[in-house]
């Protein structure tokens, strides 16, 4: 069967994550939440350690850890600390605590590099089901909440006047972010998930005129980056996850240059 080829499974996994990350990445860019995505991703290592210690499924534990991090950041926001400072402290604390917790699990064998940088070439058919199921859930959620989320992002006061609670919309965005983190671990690892969220959206931003077009452009850049990064990893025997991010960066730079030549959008 076609899915017996590991490269086909890897390509499908990369496309699934790109589709899930595209609309969410746009909101991350618009809201300047890049560090928020990084903090949520770093908390996933702590979720993995918790799952292994308690013999729980990894996916629910990672989602729970990501949601807990997002809730903690939301709770502490506006308490006298800058958001960048708060996110920097919590992101690196979560990553360090997760790595320490994993090291204490002496009876568990774990490919730590696979969690940190991804292991897309080892994606199984079951992993594909999880990735595409998560991608479908994120896309459906974003399509359902697109207009309220967009209004709450552009003008929170106007959103309140229209009967939309910006904090509720932020909770939906946080849930989607946790899902993307959980499904993207296998593809690019926790250290590079934020890059896959931000880079394609940033590359599409200067090429389009509407938010919807930016989401579709980010999906196209992410999908092309996944395929070209895999191809480069195969040709040059480089790590697949970082190669995908490098390809996304090259496409982002090309998009930025093209946008600059075309003038302001």
C-alpha cells in the first residue's frame, strides 16, 4: 500500500501540520503571540514526562500541559510583569523542568531528541490518524470562530459592543494552539513548533490583501515547506524537522521580498 512508504507518511504528516498551523499562525502573528506559542510548546515536554511517569497516553497529557501553561500565562498577565518577561520565565522553566523530569524516569526509554526536534520519518499510520484528526478539529474550530476571533483580535472594544467576549475567544484560540502543539510534536518537535506557526504566516502576510487569503497563503507556504524540507533532508541526509523549518524560512524570506517589491498591502 502507498502508506507503507515512510516518505509518503512523512509527507502527509507534514501537510497535516501545515494545514492545522496555517489559520492559527495568522492569529499568532496578528496578536504578537509568538512567545506564547513557544511557551505552550515547551510545556509539552513536561506533559510527556507526566504521561510516561503515570503510564498515560501522551496526546491527552501534552494537551493538558499546554492548556495549563496557557491558563497560567493568562492568569498572571497584567500583574506588573511584561508579557515577554513572563513568557520567557515560564517557557524556559517548563522546558527545563520537563527535561529534568524525563531524566528521572530511569525505567523508561525515551528518544528525547525525537521530542525536541521531531521524528517525522518514523510517523506511523496511527500517528497520521492523530495528526489529521487534530488538524481537522483545529480547522473546524477556526472556521467556526473565525469572524468573532478576527473582530476580537482587531478591536476588542468593538467586539464587546457586538456582544463578543474577547476572553472567551482567546480561550478558543488557546485550545487550538494546544491541539496544534500536540499533533506537531512528531513532525518538528517542541523546540520548532513555534517556528512552524509563525514563519509561514509571516511569509504570506505581505502577499495578500485579506485575512482569509493570508490563512490560505500560510497553508500553502507551510505545505510547500514540509515537502521541500523532506526532499532536502532525503538528498543531503539532514534532520527532517529542522530542514522543514529552514525551507519555511527560505519561502518566508522570498514572500517578504516579493511583498516589499509590490509595495504596502
